């Protein structure tokens, strides 16, 4: 009899930690949801795993464990219990202040007193060595051994936890950085060392330096976190390798992540987009919008032609305005990441009255602790409390009855606001829901209209604890007529961990006019990179026959400041045509007579841990033409001041093929879906809910 094994994905979010597991012998997927423990984030992951395994008489073997975490972001945002380590920066003489001078963009252009982000390295901890390399990689001044020794002596005398090395133009020649790193490692064997030529071998000194410093700052925090998690897993007798979701939607072994922790700053949000793309492949849909509303934030991303959209630079711990990152407000990081728009809008987002006696919602959140008022630990009204008062959520419990709540306390919290506004409690709650819907619609516009896409061409995939509650309102706002609510939507991001491939990426500078590049030289460079990436993937546990590669250029017209991604081709004319087309789509024009400069070459390698997926079991094996049975009925908000009587259905009681016309409420273990009056729902196997506007095909 084959061994009974589990493949497990655990997503640690701001409010809840979600676990999804697949049984190898049946294909059945099991879900668990537990409150996040912010001070000890690994504790919630272990709690969820213990709860799952405790339900088996004989616990199966966990053969695969993937994990996404917000620890890197939380550390940069200053979460208590995640104090940043003391880090030193070693750079070329005369360039110690690059990290603080940065660019001349201002996060608040009309604010004369705007403050830049606090430097992650104090000025007294920025040291220099005598050396100089030009942008071609030619050594102008050899690395001075005396200055290296002096730097080592200074660092020995300080309580330094990590060192970032960023020498001028080391992307073109990293010999000096390697020598310096070796000397520091010998002199200070217990500190973490990050070389810029290893984590970000690209030109633009400030961004490269910032990426290196962020990586050095996060290295002690992430390594200690992963080691604590691994130790607790070993104590449970678990021998499965631990994988971590990266910001670009790929998985990497924990040992790799320890050396490049800046690559997981957007770990948590990425898995939802990967799950959406996989769902699209199963449904035959190639244009989808992922909409994830959790306890603290809402996130949106676009899948175009079946491909998750990727960007290559963002600012960690920066401010956002209406879902857009504010340039100059955070720490630039040049690692690939899933292109998402994010806003502070979740179930725990707090409603309040401003100085003008106007109702506001957010950006502050109640988080996991104390949580919404209905959780029993707070008296501040949140979006979850408002959804309770307007009848969209069960007034007595959540999580299928496993999470009792205090509906009366939610009403009292909103009553405080309604008294100030001189409105009814229901009208105030309805206002909170309407305001949060308007706020969240902005991020869907950002990833569609502002990227040159028509939202009417997309299917909205709504997930997270709150996504299905608000999906109809958001789809109406953007004239979208198709919504998909996946199985276990409250744990859907965790399913992305089970769908993702292992991934390795490498980038190297080219900085040459396209017509001057020797094709044979680039072929050799890509071939060598593929060989190294294949070996790395196999070492991390990828199945050899699943490995695939993609080659790309980052190109621009000569003199431009920003690059576009184009597929590599050995024929320059083919690359030129691709670039002109991409430029026309992005900017609305092309300049065919202008020389094209190739800035970087990029290789991405992917491979699956398993050569074949586990069997898939459908939750509903038979179709039914019978009208689904309601469990109850309650008065629920439709529009801002209109309530309707909505029948309530249990999701696990819906048969394959069942159809429901709105208004209706569908309750499940992990989330509740609200179906507005002009929408219709059909169950399509495995409890997939396909939602259409009435009259849509």
C-alpha cells in the first residue's frame, strides 16, 4: 500500500493564518484557519499544522511544506518584536552617503517639511575602502589592503549584526567585492554579509545600494525566523523540506531565502495571484483579476493571457495613496515581484469620524489583536462589524460555527459613530460598507485601466475572508459581468503555495546597443546561466523533467530612463519588433528610427517538486436540478439605503449544477458570499461558484 502523504501550504496573514493540505491518496483538500500570532508568527503556522494532523488517527507523512510570510514587510514597517539589527555599509571612498541622498523624488511634493524614510544604516556605520572600477569593469584604483584591514578593525569594535557591501560599478566587475567579503568573513565570522554583485548586479547605484542594505537588514530576522520554524517542525518529527514563497510567485528552499531575504518582502500577496492563474487554466480563462480582501488589506492583480504580471522594482515599507505606491516614501528593492495594487482595506479596517463630522474608513486596522469589536476585545467599529449589522454576516458565529462572535458588541461599536452622525445604526453600517467598496474599486482600476487594459474583458476572482462579500459591488463599479468564487476562498492564497513552481532567476548587465551585440556571445551566456539554474533547481528538489526556462531582455530607446521587458531572440530584428510593439502598448507610440539599447539580460528557470499533481477529487460528484434548500433568511443590505430579504444557503450543501438567483447569502467555513439582486450563481463542481449578471451568457 502506498504511503499516505500530505502536501501542505501555510499562508501567514495579518489577521488569520491559513493552511491548505492535499491528501496524496484521495486528492481531497483540507483547510484550517487560526488567528495569527504577530509576536511569534511561526506559532500560528505550527498551531494550524497540529490542528490538521490531530484529526487523523494515524497522522500521514508531510512530504511537502510551502510557506508564505509577511515577516520581512512587518520588520521594515517597525512591528514590535521585530527590531531591526544594526547594519554597516561598506562602499567606495566618497560614496558613503548614496544610500541617504537617493533620488530627488519627494513623496509629498508640496510639503516643505516632508521627511524621507529613516536610513537603515546610521552614518557612523557607513565605512569606505579605497578602490575604483569604471562602468566597463576596468580597474582604475586597485582595492587597497590597508583600507580593508582598517574597515575590519572598525567593525570588530562595533556591535554589528550584518554588513552590506556595495562598491561602485561592481555589477561590471565584482572582483573587489568578493575580496572584501572574504576579508570581512574571516575577520567577523558570525555576521551576515551581503554583496551587491550577488543580490542585484545591475547599474544605478542608489537602487543597487538600497537593495543590498535591505537584504542585509532582513538577513538576521528572516534566518532566525526560519530556523525557529524549522526547529519546531523537526520537534514534531517533520522531515519535509521547507519552501518559501518569493515576491515573484516562485518557491525557493528555505536555505536560499536565508541569503536573499529581500526576495520575500511581498511573499504573502504573491501566492494569491499564482492561485488565480492556476484557476484560470482550469477554467479556460486567460484574463483574470485577482481580488484578495483579508483582515488588514485588499490586493488586486491582473493575469493577462494566462500570465501573472511581474514588475522588477518596488519600494518596501513605503506609503500608498489610493492603492498606488508613493515614490520616495520607502526603500527601493530590485527583486521581481507580482505586480499588485494594495490598499489598507480589510475586515479589520477601522471606521471613524473626522474633524468635519464625516464618516471615514481606514487606513488604520484592528489587525489580529484586538480585531473587530465583534471578536470581543475592542470597542472600535470595523468593516466586519458593519457587515454584521447590515445582515451580510452571521450575527452569531464565523468559521462554520467554530469562531463565536458578539453581534451585540458590533452594534454598540457602530452606535457610537451613528450618534455622532445623527443617523441610524443600519445607515451608518451601510455607509461603512459603501465607503470600503469605493476604496477597493480603486485598486482594480489601477491594475486594469491604468495599465491599458479594459476591465470588462476580465473575470473577477474574489477570495480572502472578505472578497466574496464585496465582489458584486466591485464588479458593478467596473462593469465586470463575470465573477468566480473559488473553493475555500478564505484560504485561496494558501492554495497558491501548492500550485507554485520552484523558481530561480538570474540577471546580468548588457548595456549595449542591440545591433552591436554578438548573438553567439549572448547564446553562450544564456546557456551557461541555464546550466547553473538547472543544477540549483535540482538541488532544491525540482523534478528534472519539469524544468523550463524563459529568456528575456530589458530594453529601452537610447537615452530613456526606464526599460521594458521583451522576449529574447537571437535575431536582432525580432527583438526590435517586439520592443517597438511593447513600447506602443505601454506608451502609445514607437520611434522605429531610434537605436534600441539592451540594458539587462534575464533568465528565469522553473521546475515542479513533483512530476505530476496529486489526484483531484470533486466535492460534488452528481449534478442536481433541484432547487437548493435554504437554511434561513435574513434582512441584508443591497444598496446604500435599501435592504432586502435574502435567503441563506450553506455552501457545502449546494450540489453541482445548482443555481441561485440574487439576493442571496452563501455561508461557508472560511468566508461568506453575498449575491446582489441582479446577479446569478451556478455551482460548477468542487464548490466552484460561477457568478454572472442576470442575462449574461
